[in-house]
C-alpha cells in the first residue's frame, strides 16, 4: 500500500506543516470544513465532504466538535477566517433572550430604580415589556418636579398609573391638569404628596379627603400653593401627617383650639337639652329608653377641658415660613392653644413676629394624663429673618424655654433695641459697605 494513500501519514504531514492548513485542526478521520483556495466563503459539509461511512448529520456533529476543540490549535480557524474572507456564523436573536430566564420579581426590582421617563420608553421595546409596564404597582413613586405646561400625552397616561402610586410629586401643575389627576389616586394608599407651587385649592383637597385619599398621608408639601387658605380644615383632615409644609402658601387661618371647638360641636348645655327632650315623633321622654343610661352618663360627664383628639396628633415637622396672609393674632392663638403635642421642629422664619408673640408659645401638655415633669418634645424653632428680635430677646426666650431645651435658629440681629446698639449696628453695616463687602 502506498504511504501517500495512508490517511494517518497525510494527517501527520499536515501537523508538521501547519502553514498548508486552511482550517482548524480536525481529529484523525475528519476532513476540513473549509474548502477551496481561500476565496471560498462557504462553510459546512458539502456533498463531497461527508466523512467516509458517516451520514451528513453525523458529519455536522463532528465538525461542531472540531470547532470547539481545545489545545494549541484552538482558535486557529477564527484567526485565519478574516484573512481568507470567511463569514462568521451569526447568533440567532431568538436563542439569546436573557430576560426570558429572569423571574418577574427580579425584573420589577430593577424597574423600581428607573424614573418615569425611562419606564415609558421601555414600553415601546416589545409586547412583553408593554404588558409588564402596564401594571400600576410598578409606579408606586411618581415624580414630576416642574411642569407648568405638561404634555397632553403625559396627561393621558398618568390616570392609568396613579392607582398604584403611594408617593406622588406634581410640582407647578396648573389647575386644569391637576384636578383629574388627584381624583385618580387610590383611597388610603397615598403616603407622600408634594404639590408645591401648583394650583391646588381647598376644594380639591376636601374632595380628596372625602374619598379617603388623605387618610394615610405622612408627608404633605403645599409650599407656594396660594389656593390653600383654610388651616382650620387641614387640622382635622390629616390625622396621620408627620411633615406639613405650608410655607409661602395662601394660608389665612390656623387652629386656635382643639378640634371639638374648631368644628363647632354642640355645647354641653344643648346636649343636655336634647337628651332631656322627647324623641322625634314620639311623646316618650328620656326615661322611656330612647337613650340608654350609658349614653346619658357619657354626655353628662363630659368636660369641656378634655377633648377626644388633639390637633395633628402625629405631626413632627411644621413649616409656616413666609406665609404673607397670617396675622399676628392668628399665630399667637395657635402658639398658645393649639401647638401639636408631638411637634419636633417649628419653622416660623420670615414672619412679622416679636418676642411678645413668641412668649405665648405654650409647651405644656394639655392632656391631664401626663405628669407636669414631662416636657414637650419640641427641639428646634427656626426664627431666621425675624428682624424684630434682638440677641437679648432671644436669650430671654431661651431662658423661658430652658426646661424644654429648645434650640433657636436666627439670623444676624441686633444686640438689643437700645439706641447705642442700633447706632453701633448701623456703623458696622456702613463700614462693610464702604469696604465693598457684600
């Protein structure tokens, strides 16, 4: 037998002279999947390339094994393919879909970190994303920081998303665009609401309260909302609010006493007359059983000094800064009679106050169940921009509130209102101006 006909010898000759090879190294008994003189770009087994004694399917499997081989000749075909002009096999997009194997809850966690604009863009990728992003609970946080002229497409999309929203920010929204959006909120789901500098009015907030949309509110920001004016109503409509920002708003009234007196509840004398009168449509008196003994005792033993609830019982942070329509008597009555029991920070900056008005701040608990030694939890009062105060008056307020250890924030003020201190302050300001110090 001629040695040239021996396939084993031919294979060894090919190994010794690899420069003559135009294809990846194959195991013994296999032919190359590359054919031609280098200009041919077709790959794969042809009719005359089927291995001896093997079917075309087996030949294709052998070629796949040869292409995935390891060793010193690994990647040789990939290195020579660009040189010989061979085309690489494209990966079918249907075989590479990473999101198909990821659980839905993991995808939803990823989507939670994306803003509204990115979520809207993802809805246009394919039908699967479009169906997934139609779920309202994915939009638990919606923030539109400033949109005085919102796009019609956005206004048409938002009502279908607000049913799952618990944190909503619609700053600078006009009245016409804001009203249908607020009515789309799911009752008892909303926790944080920011309507700063928007055209919201008392009527809209009252409608939301009637639907239960404000029942679980923890944070309400109405900064710059000049349409919000009724502070007495806000005191009764926000039972769970912890942060309330009314700065720069159009608020004109504040609660001046407990809710039982603010709401105009029937006085005790009228209740007694009603209990002692006969029932409607009957001649029976109170002794006939129309009112039970327990109801009579509960009405007769109620005291005007004891109220079932307090104003904003869970309020921690209140801002009344720069409210132009608040009068001195309104603020004074609020500080003396209606300070929230759990208030931590109070912002009264840039208001026309003086130390006489601030001295009415009552930090004693109105609840008789607390001991006199318990102090009010108030920690800080912001009096920045209250120019009627002096350093001496501020020290007097600190001594007055020494038991509560209240921290007072204030801007640069005079030492006192004496003529000497005023002259010294004017000279100091004039000297800074002469030196060009702003």
